[in-house]
C-alpha cells in the first residue's frame, strides 16, 4: 500500500495548481486502449470549481494520490488490471453534470463512477441505473439524494449507491448544540432552496418538528434561491422577535452578506448553527472576529479515530499530510473524498470480475467496512442503496497556533466514538 505520510512539502504554486489546474476536465491518467477484461475504467465527477468549489478544495490533491496508488494497476482475485481514470469537473453546474453523466456512461463506458457531490449524483443516477453502470456518491444528506429520485427504502436503486449522514442526524445534532446554551428558546431559520435545504425545512420530517419537540419557538423565513445576496426580509422577520438562535442551511457566500445584515439590524444571537456555511476554515475566517463560536456539523475531522484502508493513515495523519503539502488548513471534505475511493476500490477488489457490472453492484451492496470517516455499512442498512454515516457537532474557536480558527468537537451524540474536545459556549464566548 502507498503511504503519503512521508511526502515532501510542495510549493504554494503547486498547491494552487492542484486546486485550479487539476480541476479541468481532463484525464489524470494517460489514455489507455481498452482491452476487454484487462482494464478498469473509473469515472469521477465533482465540484472542483464554481459556487461549490470549497467542497472540492482538497479533491485534486486526493485524485493525485489515487493516481499514484493505481499507477501499477489494481489486483482483483490474483489478476492485475490496468486502471484508467476519467476525471470531470461539473463546475457546480447541474446542466454540466447532465452532460458529464452522458459522457461517462455512454461514451467512456466506465466500469465504475464515483460522484463527489449531489449535482453529479442526481444527474447520473437514472442513466447509470438504466445502462447498468455501478455508481457511488457522497457529500449530500442521503434523503436529498434518495427521495428526489423516487427511492423506495425497501428496494433502493439497481446500480446506484450513496453514503452520507441523514438530514435528520444533522438537525438532531443542531438541536443538541442549542440545548447546551442558555437562550430565550427563540429560533430564526433560513434555508437555501435546494434538495438538502428542502429536506431540512420539511414541516413534517425536517427541523420544524424537532424544534417544536425540544421546546423552541421557530420564526421561519423560508427558502431562498442560490443566487440570493439580499436577506433583508428574513433579517427583518428575525428582528421583530429577537431570537437567541439562528440556524438553517446556506453556503459561505450566502452567509457573509446575511451576517452583515444581521449585525446591521442590531441582532446579537447567542448561537448560530448553519449547515454547510461553516464547514470550511475560509468561511469562518472571512467573518473576522465575529467567527468565534460559530457552530456546525462535523462530517469528519482529524479527531475521528479511524484509518484509511488504502494508505493506512489515521484521520490525523491524512489531515497532516494535506496541510504539509498544500500549506492550508484541513477541511472536512478531505475525509469523505478519500473514503469515496476507499469504498469504490474495495468494491472492485471484492468483485470476482471488476468489468462485470452485476458483480460490482453486488460487491457494493455487500460492503460493511470501516474507512477513514468511520463505518460504512451498505449490507445491513435499513435503506437499500444507502449507507448512513455518523457525524459530530462542532464549534469554531480562535486558534492558538498556526491557524486563526480551530474546529472543536463539542457534541458526539450521533457518533460516540469521536472524543469531545470542548464545551459549547455562546457566540464570542471562547
């Protein structure tokens, strides 16, 4: 197995090249003339640029690691197969995801497709199922992938699979974070109007009933389009009731103008737990001193007590390798981007024939393994085609070392294996 712990430190220019240049729609491996039965073609689609680029910041680095790991092929059942990687950037554009789906399934005829984000996964799903192409996706709550496609929990899908935490787990974690701070029990909510956001604000299965059940009064500002940058109507609604808690779902580029308008209105919440907005250090650093105490879900962190099945690295070692080579702080998608390859390669290796779609499909469905993000169990899942993973609750605190802010685990209700690092405190209270 390759182990990148000892990789030498690269220049800042090289690190930037990983994030920008490698995001182009090009093959990371040389084109290989496909010989039946001797070559595995793995397709990949992810948001390496565009509005969701922060989710793909570490992906080009991971892809380079996988290219090196697979340079001499992949052994399956005593036979070594050449591996061709077909890497595509959907540029965070659903329309481009649709064209990439056709390209990977119909033109490239991939044996396995790995989809790093929701747009890629949703676009490729029906086509992959129809044309018998095993596909694994992640980085969107499983409900946002499963139900928009008309999924039946007892049947799942023919060839497409997904692993991630549920929106219910994220929201339960948020309520647990809220419960740790003394507040007026008033909550203002605001959600990006996409599949995950719709799941979060669902009146029957989303956050509203959870808040009500926990004794909180919600002021709901509803949903907003992805192009929004004016949140004055929502802020006005919040100002009328002065909630101590603000929560919802939005990307960092939405939160910055929203937070500026919150401050201009004179609101001083004690808790701000916003899904997606605070996943990344850059999103918190952009807030200056007001970033201290922002709360978030933690998909993955160096504190997770798990190791990679590909490199043997611990979560801590994987994060350290990224920081040393890229000269940037670790981010949560690093773990999930790595685990996507752990699961994909494990499925290929456990199939009797990685070029047979039914054998690969059956190998994915039978997987029950521990990865760098923790347990991933398709075999025993109550939702067919889905492996539900765990997560923790975190809070950004002012850093004591190299970085302005550090993400601390403050709630492990949904993933007890992860050790607590600190207690939840009101905004600005660290």
